[in-house]
C-alpha cells in the first residue's frame, strides 16, 4: 500500500546540504592510487595527459604533485630501454622501476609505492610470460615473475601487484618474498583480470601490445563471474593480501561479488579505456568530465571497492 503523501523521498533531496547529510557512499582522496609510466625518457600524451610517461629524473616532480594533493599512493609501470624474449629488464637491479623506486623512496618516505609485476612491458613479444611455439608457458614464467617482485621489494616497494594472470603466481611471489627477507611486504593480486578491449590506451602508452595472438588464454573471459570468485579463492589461499578486479566499470557486479565473499580489502582498476572514453566525450562537449568521473568512481566504491587505481586521481583529489 502506498504511503504517499506522508512518505516523500524527495524531502531529503531538496538541498545540497541535505543530500550530503544522507549520502550512503562517499569518495575520498585517500581511496585513490595514481598510476605512472616510467621510461627512459619523458613523453607527453596530449589527448590523455595521465597516460604520458616520465623519465626517472622527471618522475619525482609529478609524484610530488600527487603527494601534495593528499593521494596516499602511486603504482608504477616500467618501459625499458630494450626488450628481450624473457623480459629480463623486469628484474634488473638497475631497471627503470628499480631506479624509480630508490629515487622516490628517498624523497617521499611516507608515500605508498606500489609496483605492477608483469613481464609484458619487458618482453619483445608483449606477452605476460615466456613463450614457445605452443604459446605462453605458465610454470616457466613463475620464477621470472617472482624474481621481478623481489627486485621491486629490494628497491623499496611497499607492495607488489602481480597482473600477469599466470596460475600459481601469488604463491611463487609469496615464497620468493619470504625467502628474500620481505615477509612483511603485501601482495595486491590482480585476482580477477579480464581480457578486455578497455586496455587499449594503456598498451599504447606502455608499449605492451602482444606481437602475436592475444591474452585470452590467460586473462579471464568477460562472461564469467563464478570463475572470478575461484581465482580470488585460490589467490587468498596462496597468500594474497588484497584482491583486485580489472577493469572496474564493466565488472561492478564482480566487485560486489568479491566484496560479499571475501574479507580481504578489494581494489578496482578504473582502466585507461574507461578514462579515455570520458575524456573523448567531454572533448566533444557531450558530457561534463568531472561529474562523469566522480559518478564512475563513486559507482566503483558503491560496488564494494576499498581502493581505486585511477588516472583521475590527481585531477579529482583537490575537490574530494
């Protein structure tokens, strides 16, 4: 039975102060992590500024602006001088990420430094593991991925974030970190990473597009959610400390399912394609970029994410 006119939900929507008072989901700058691409030189991206890349020398200036805006952490992606079949630049003690970590650790002792752990930016073929004529080799890739994680920890990372989607990589990294004296370093696992069209701008910025085939043999099918929960369950058993869902917006239901099933913190990656779509529409005057970005990130938080990796972090932080 209707209780109108006694019940009028619009009463609490009448003013901005009332709406703010009863808001259920709040977005805070402390929920955000800013991605950075680090390479041998600095290259601007005019259309997508946050997808530009910075040299180790130029990176601290950009990171300082992020820290000053109250963003608690950054995640670093490396682009090496040279690539090879194994991706050996990923674990090089003098690699671009290792250099960047040492530089940032000294300058920003309180800032959280997260690193993407994968081989795709470092391999000549662009896949996330070593390959042979049959495809990407899972077990043979694990030792190299774990070696990369340890090298990041040695250089000053606060957390490592494996994104390769090889089976067993969390256990391999946990074992290697513990053996290397980094038993307190957390693993933020890209537990449910889908094969997605929304990664396009990232792959261009990171120079990591595969030279043959695609990544559907190891990244998840977008039609599956039960499989995502199995992936998360395995990663929890292997020692993951945080579970990440990527991409975020096409998978809000997955974020909610992971939040409901597991007690671990849940991260979500608001990926380059999601960012680029809004930027492109705003450039055409079709929508208000700031409002669309805030709605997007609020939806990700509402779905259950505790933290969000997003290219909007620096732009939006001052108003949060």
